[in-house]
């Protein structure tokens, strides 16, 4: 197995503290994540100041675990990578400054990574084969995603459809004009009295249940743009209708109808974009990629086109995906300097529509 | 060599000091933006100007607040990264104590606490008190204070000056504690927030889940 640059990667853009060691832009040597989901369940959503405090509290224990699990020392590393946006500024700054301190203390280059790019590069990640060859399924190096690649990045913070012509070459085809898909799941989950986070709770409620209604397909500005806030309002009206009639609210049925409407919107746009741009494969990223209804519907509607879905642990925020994306920026000679700042609304270097 | 960082307010400073606490050099500036992005460039500049290599660093000293949550977090995160990378001890110092040290004639130190409040630490009192802007007495405006530039402007503090030498004082206080063999726990060291996130009880005790 080839061993390209070995990168220590730090991801603190939101409410997960992710630290990983990744070599050659693919191989996960360790991938430690401290999840604050239980913390934010108390408030039913993420309070940025709470998230930032937790980031600072857990980043060094996470670092120590990641280095120990990978069994590497500072001399074994070629670079430090860190997410510098998009995300919550208070959370981003924790990772950025710890990364700066680590980098200058060992004279290692610092590579700044876009979080969305990280989600896309989760599709390149792989577990290295174990030394004793026990990990037989990895005896053959897993293929890399082919180009052109259509990426649907969908999570609590983002919903974007990105066309990737090659490494580092992105074209934004569409994105949400209001809420992110995962955010809509959280808000509707709260509306239906389901626990936080809303995604898994709604999927569980909707499992094997017939939708109680059919919500209309949302329209958005661009052909491949998304919109979820109207859907959220439709759910609210539906719930209020049952309330005003004094009828019991069919929570599971509404959850199923909502999930179907979200999935339908994501799938339609993705399938249409895949056809128009004649891509070689479609790749998912972001926490909502773990949604089974989405994966099933996409696989069916894409016909024979390969659908790449990283394991759930690589879809949610983590350090390994940042390490994978960083490898290409590192190879291209990109280096961040000591004054690196967080950019909460960072976009990828999108190419203008041809 | 001790590296000291003080970033509780937009008036930030860094210092290099001998293990005795004796100052080698310091630098101060007023940060226009809230990110503290000048901390590391200024520190590296200071180290190179005075020929101090990373290998000469023996400990980190950092102001813990109270003050700007973001400012404190940036300073402590940088200090944690340096201390973890260099495998050296870290010592946290109450920021307003250091501010008072840095300006011996000041009767109190004041730092912003949100939009319309400030923490004030009188030299004669052990702990900082929270005070609303509109409760600042006219007489206080003529008191000799050490206060962040933004407060000096907002409250028209006529005889106040900013904490430009605070990092040097942080280094002196840290040196004392280090000589007594007392360092802080690097992983769990946190700013002195003094207040929970707006509108919340403190959730610091809620557990994270390791995945
Ligand atoms: Zn994300």
C-alpha cells in the first residue's frame, strides 16, 4: 500500500470534535469524534456558545486519543489540516487555533480545508488493511470515485449539489435557498414532539408507515436549488388542522409524509443533474446521507449509475474527511499562514457555470 | 522561556519571559476584528526578533478571563496547541489580576461582558463584579482604571488606559506558580467564563459521546 503524506486533521466546525490521522488522502489510521448530540438534546438544538465551550473542552483529549490509536508521533506527520469554514465561528476558532499551535511547535505545514470539501472527500476514505491481513475485504484497494462526480452534500448545516470535474474542481449546481435538509428534520421533529436530533427520530417514526398526506413538491429559484421552509410550514398547518378539529395527530403518518417529500425533492434534483451532466457516479455526504429512505430512493432512480455512500460514521462530521480533502490541497502546495481566520460562510472555489 | 498570551479583550498582548518571570519582550495591539488572528503572527515575530527558538520554550501562560468568550477561547486554544505540541506545562492566570499588576496605580480593572455590561475588579476586592453600563457612576469615569479600549470609548472613562502590558504580568504570575510546582491540567483548563451561555444554565456537565 502506498503511503503518501500522513496528515493530522482537525474538524471543529459545529458540534462534533473530530481528530484523525489519514495517510495518502485515503487511509484512516485513526478517526476520533466527540459528539455533543446528548448535550444539545437538552436544548433541542445547537446553542453556538455551548458548542464552542465543548469544543475547547474535548479537543485535547481527542487529539491524544487520535495519536495513540494511530500509534504515530509528531515526526511521523507531514502536515496538520484544519477546517476553516463554513461553520460556527466559535467552534471553528477552537480547531484553527489548536491546529496553529501544534503546527508551529513542530514546524509542520498547516493546510486549511473547506468543510463541504471534507464531506465530499469522505467518499475517498478507506480503512487500511490490518497487519495480519484479517481485514480480508480490504485486501484489494477500494476503487477511487470516478470523475465527473455529482456530490449531494446534505446535513443539518448544508444542502448542496456539487459537480466535481476532478480533484479540487467544483461547480455548485444548486443549494438550499432557506433551511438545510437536516435542519428541516430537526424543526419538524420538534413540531411533532419527537426527540432531538430530528433526522433519526423522524425516520424511525416513519418506518413502515403509510404517509398520512402528500405535501407538494417545493419550488426554488434555480433548477437544482432546494427549499424546505415551505414544507415545514405545511407540516405545521397539517398539525394545527388536527388540533383545531380535536383529532389525534397521526405523528408517524405525518413524519412519513414529510420524509417522503424531503427525499423526493433531493432525489429529483440529483437525478436530473446526474442525467444532464452525464456523470460517472453520484456520491453522498453529510449526516442526512445516513437516511435509508434517501439512499433507497436514489439507488432506484439512478438506474445503473453507481451511488457512493460512505458509512454513517464518515458521513457525519469527522476529522478523517478533512484529512482526505487536505491531502489534495497539500499536494497542490497550498499552505495556510499563522494569521489563518475562520470564515463562517466560506464557499468552495466554485467555477462559474459554463 | 515562558510564552504568555492575554486575549480577554480586543487589547491583546503576548510576552516572552525567563522562568524567573523576568520579561524578555512583549507586544500589544488592539484587535480590530474578534478573531484574535494576530496572536500567533505577533508571537512568532517576537520570538524571531529575540532569537527564541521553539525548543527554548519551557511553559505556556495564558490569561483565563473573565472577558470576551471568543477572545479567551482563541488565546487558550492557541496556548493549548502550543503546550500540547511542545509537551510543556501550562498555567492559567486570572486576566484582571494581571491587568492590575500591569498598571500598579490603577484602582480597578474593567472588561466588557456582553453588549451592555462589564466585569469590574476593584483592587481592594477579591472577585470581579458584574456591572451594567448605565450603573457606572460618574465618579468612576474619573477613576484611574485599566480597561479595554472598547469600554474606554463606550463608557467615556477619562482616566483609564488599556492593558497593554498584561501578557508580561500573566508571565510573572505564571512563573510564581510554576516555581511552586503548580501547573494546570492541559486538557481540562477552561476560560473563567463566569456566566453560562446566554439564556441557559451551564451545560458544561452534560456528557459528550466518543465515537
Ligand atoms: Zn458537516
